[in-house]
C-alpha cells in the first residue's frame, strides 16, 4: 500500500490525520496500524436503505461499523495537548433534512459501541446540485430537526462532542470548486 510505504519512510512532525468517509476495509486499516495518529471518519448512515439511496452503497454500514471499531482498537485513547488532539478518534456525522431517525440511530450505535468517543455533529448541510430525485434534501435542516438530535445526544449522555451551530449552513461557506486560489 503506497500510503503505508510513504508513512513508514516519512517522520511527520505533526499528527497524521486519516480523514475518510468511513467506508473502509478493515484490512486497509490494519495495513496502516501504528502510522495514523488521528482517525477522522464519517458515520453517515446505519440504514442500508438510506446509504443505498444517498450514496449508492447499500453495504455502507457493513463496512463502516467494523472500520470504526478497528480505528478505535488502533487508537484506544484520545490524547490531547491542551485543546489539540495528538492521537485518537473523532467520528463525524452530518445531519440531513428529514433524516433524524438515521442520525439518532448513528448516535445510539456510537454510544453503545464506541462509548466516550468524540463525536463531531455537523449541521452544515446546504442543498446544491440537482436534487430532483431527492426532494427531502432540497432544504437545510430545520431548528426542530437540529434540536431533536441535540436532545438525543443529551439523553444518551454523549458529552465528548463538537457541535456545529445551525447557522453554519449558508451558501457563502460553499467554495466555488473552480480551482481559484490554488
């Protein structure tokens, strides 16, 4: 694996962060053991129906769940230097409109299987592109949806969390993706 070969040779002076969608093979992660300081995966869906509909990957959770468990096995403790993480695992989840049941299922799974793991709850969903086939995604999340997920986190006792403010979902935060500034 090229990434592992590179990381073996390069002694990085800052923590190595593996940012991923969570759709990983455990074998790939095992090849990176000892080389990744911080795993930063998404956990998008628990529902096979939702993952098929939105990501064309019905088996998303079948891969993501064991992948996250492997990431935690490799980095069993979160280590901070002040406010900065030096080693560990942070799991991100993006709240989607009309998908609070999925978000609740994600939080429940994390709470049951990775207790104490840092959760980054994102409220930044902003509709863009052709969403003709997904009318439920043609709007931002509502304050009611946002609060429902925050209430769930509170009820589950999830305290190790980074929670994005609802007003972070504005079009001004979407880059033009036209290579300007590169």
